[in-house]
C-alpha cells in the first residue's frame, strides 16, 4: 500500500503499544514518520529500525509532554526534519492513565491533563503553519468517555479530547484540514496489564465484546490509517469507536 507516499507524519507516544502500531502502519503506507517518545530511547529506536528495515523512513523525536516546554521540544526537532515542507498527518496518541477520585493528587491531575489535553491542543496550534490543505489531525480518544471507570481524571481528559476534535474540525475546515478521533475499546497494551494476570477478567471482557476477542493495537492503527488517507477526505469532526462492538448488549 502506498496511499501516503511522499507524505509526512508525527505520532506522539509512538515507542510502544497503539502508538507503535500507528507509526509502523503509516510508514507501511508510504509516509515518512516522526516517532515521538519520552522515556525509552531503546524502544523508540527499535520502532525506527523496524520501519527502516521494511523500506520506510523514520526518525525519533524526544520530548516530555508533561513539561511546560514539551511542545516546543517537539516543534524544534520536527521543523528541521520537515525541511520547509508540510506536515500531512498529526496523530495525538501520547497519554497517561490513572487518576481515581480517592487517590489522585494535584500533581497527577495536572500532569495527566498536560500530556493528554494541553499537548495535543498546543501541538496543533504550534504546527498550524506547517499543516495545510489535505493535512489530517487524528486524536486518540477512549471508550471511557461513554462508560464509567474508576480512573475519572483519565476519563475527563479524553472527554476534553472529543470536544477539541469537533471544535477544531469546524475551525480548521476552511483550510482543508480534517480533524477526527479514534476511540479504542479494551485493547491489549501495557495500559491494561491485568490481562496478563487475570484470566477471568479477560474472559469477561471478551464476553462483553460482540466480535469475541480483545482488541489489538493493529486494529486501532488501521482506523487511524483510514483517517490519514485520501479515502477520508470528506470526513471531519467525527469519532469512531474501534472496540469490536463493546457493550452492544447483554
């Protein structure tokens, strides 16, 4: 597939899990991909090496999106790599999970909103000069916006992402930029470590899913690839649940 041949993409939080799957899928479709990470250089370099072995092009971008200058860290590395060209795909995937009512403190609350909400907003704002007609912004939301889980702070951040998606789609539409969100259901990543140790809970999750399995990162990446492609040129302001039919009925 070469739907994204000659185009550029930035994927935040791309060293593992869903972000890694998105980066490798966009690269497989022909895009040059900037792989953002914070904590693990080894994991990010492994993603880049994988993409290059498969004939693609990729670089790493390191930035702490919880820091006040986190967005600027990304922009300062990304713009030289673009070389004056356009950023065609921005995937806001990086996120922190947690934040129960009983245990959350102000530091955790602020850090989670910084990574999950502030960074995506200001990345769009700062990168607007290199986003143009045909560019795609894809935000990773979550099914927790329509069901209740104990991690209320995380859920609040994803609710904010959904609002941002609709509003930015309206304001950026005249520039030919689409903005959509992808909402994973229960997905096999390290954000859900209970799957490795609790067979009963995993079985219950499968039973609640119409298609009868746990989601894989590639399932989410494929939906992002659709929004990034020309096939989604007339789709904006939308949120798609990529959850295998989670909670469709008893």
